[in-house]
């Protein structure tokens, strides 16, 4: 519609200008022609010959009095000396003017020429103004507009339907770029490549799920197995006692065995609980973090392990820098405790365990060294797996569950910390825990 109105009005303006220029030129020609006749023959002949009905001819004296007019009665006409075109003609020989007459729909173009005797000849012509033209063209213009709108609607509907139909019909699962127009082909290619990406990712997810399922099944099987052994022995001993098959003097021994097995169960269940808590993604780690002095923490752990170290005849020492990190105190204690506990459990009477805390440039190192039995090379990569033990019976003897290092590994991951293991079979083990301390703890962020 805007284009239509703009086109229409500019064409109208150009045409109107052209026509009005032509009219003026014609008027000028007529005036010159009549003036030359009047110069030769006087103006009286004008009375007989009304040259053109469209054109009005007037003869005005140099003082403004009207001598002749082809349309009006001279006697009723006022003095014309104030008319623009007359004044101009008197001064310069020719003059012209345009005046709106009655309404803005009509205007009169005047052209005046000074005659040889000093009088002025004026010719005038009524002309339509651009507003009249507009008024005349209003109906056809509205009709054309209506047609334009209808045609646009019709075409727009058809084109958008042609454009949308192939889009509506796309089989998103298996889009085929032969079914669509050229402009849509890149779009189809995008869908195809995205589909491929989705399939790939879905397959990866499926694989991952399968792996996780397998791990979960293995864990459940392991847990059941680990629980079953002590439960079987508790049940067996209880049965013998119930049936009166135990002599009075052996009773404390049997009760102690039951007690020991029950303790094992408690430790095992506790470890499983710790592990599942560490794996729980919903726990907000950041909320629980505080500033922890790792040397103080290690000294605490050492104190807690004094008794078992004494029993195992293992000498413990602990020292280093008061290095601070941001972390979950309980979990950090668990990590250091498990590593030190192992260093005592898998040691020899007279052996020693050394705990050392060191502030490095970007990290804090907690190094636990023992000169115990060491870990065979082939087992080193697996000891962080759940329930993996190098020597099952030895581990059981010293109260191991096979979960200690799994808990360590998970706890370290939670702190974005890394762990390294160095061991020499028969000579000892060194475990290094590196905690990042790059970002200081924000108090009220
Ligand atoms: P456990 O409860 O049996 O100690 P862990 O997960 O803590 O289970 O350790 C896994 C296994 O790694 C242990 O059974 C032990 O064989 C071996 N291990 C761990 N730490 C040491 C160490 N400091 N020296 C020798 N062997 C170790």
C-alpha cells in the first residue's frame, strides 16, 4: 500500500507539473499572437471574434481602467492597476500570475503583454489545481488500491502456502532435500547433521548408562557378598550356641567371634554409607566448605590413630607447614585417616609412618610415607577400585573393607585434588595428596 501511494503521488506530481508548464507555454503563445494582432488592427475586432471560449481576453489601460473583457461587462469591472500581472507587464513588458479562484479546486493563470500604445493585453485561462485532479482520481485510485490489496492477499496466501507446505511436510526423522525448494536445502542439511549428532550423543549416553548399570550391579553383588560372609558366620555361631552345643568355657570365645563379625558389618555399612554420601550429587559442596589447616588436621588424625599404631608397633610422626585450604573438614579428615590407617595396617612391627604437610606454590601437599609391605606393581592401578584388595585375607585380618581408598578417591575429586602413588614392593609406599589452594575462601559471597 505504501509503495502504491508513493508511486501514485509521484506520478501525479510529475504529470501535473508537465501539464501546467504546457498550459502556461500555450497561454504565452496565444497572448503574443493576439497582442501582435491588436498592435496591427486595434482591439475592436476582439468584440466580434471570440477567439476561444476557454480563454478570456482583457484590455486594460495603463491607468488600470478596463477597456474590454471577453467574458464580463466592462462597466461593472473595477480598476485593475493593482493586479500583479498588469503591474509587471506595465513595468517590464510582460507579466504573469496564478490565482486561486473561488476554491482551491480551480485556479486562473494570467499572462499579460504591454501593447505598443501602452495598454495591456491580458489572457487568462481556468485550470484544475492538483486538488481537483486528486478529487477526480479518487474513485479510480480507491478501486486500484482495493484491487492491489486483494491481489496482494491472494498472492501472499499462495506464496506463503507454497513456502510453508514443504516445511510442514518435512519428516524430521529422515528429512530429504529432494522434496524441498533450493532455498530450504541448507536448512534440511542442518537438520540432518543435527540428527546425526543427536543419535551419536544418544548412543554415547546409552553406552554410559550401560557402564553405570554394570558398575552398580557389580557393586550390589560385591556388597551382598561382603555382607554375607560375616552374617553367615554370626548365624552359624548363634545356631551352635542356641542348640547347646558349646561348652560353658568356650562361650566367651564364641560370643567374641560374633561380636567381631558384627563390628566388621558395622564398619562395612559405615563405609558404604560414606561412599554413597560422597557420590550424592545433590549435596552442595560449596556450602559446606570452610578454611581448614591441614597440619592441624593431620595432627588430629595422628592422635586418633595412636592406639592402633601402638598395637601394630608402628611409629608415627607428623610435621610441616600450617597450610590452609578451603574444604569440607569431615571429608578431608576421612581422606587423611584412611591413607594413614592403611600405612599402619599394611606395615611391619617396628615400621614407621611419616605425615608431612607442605605449602607449594599453588597447592598444599600432604605426603604419607611408610616403610611397610608395599604394593605389587600389577595391583597399583586397581587399589582405588571398590572392594579391591591386594591380599584379601590380610586385609580382613587388619579390619579392611576394601572401600577405604575408594572413599579417598571420591573425597579428593570433590576437592578438585589429585593423588599420586609410589610404592616399592617389600619396602614401602608413598601417597601424595595435592590440594589446590589457588582461590581463597570467600566469606560472604
Ligand atoms: P582396605 O580396607 O582393604 O584397606 P583400601 O581401599 O583402603 O581397602 O585399600 C585397598 C588395598 O590397597 C588394601 O587392601 C591393600 O592391599 C592396599 N594398600 C593400601 N594402602 C597400602 C599401603 N600403604 N601399603 C601397602 N598396601 C596398601
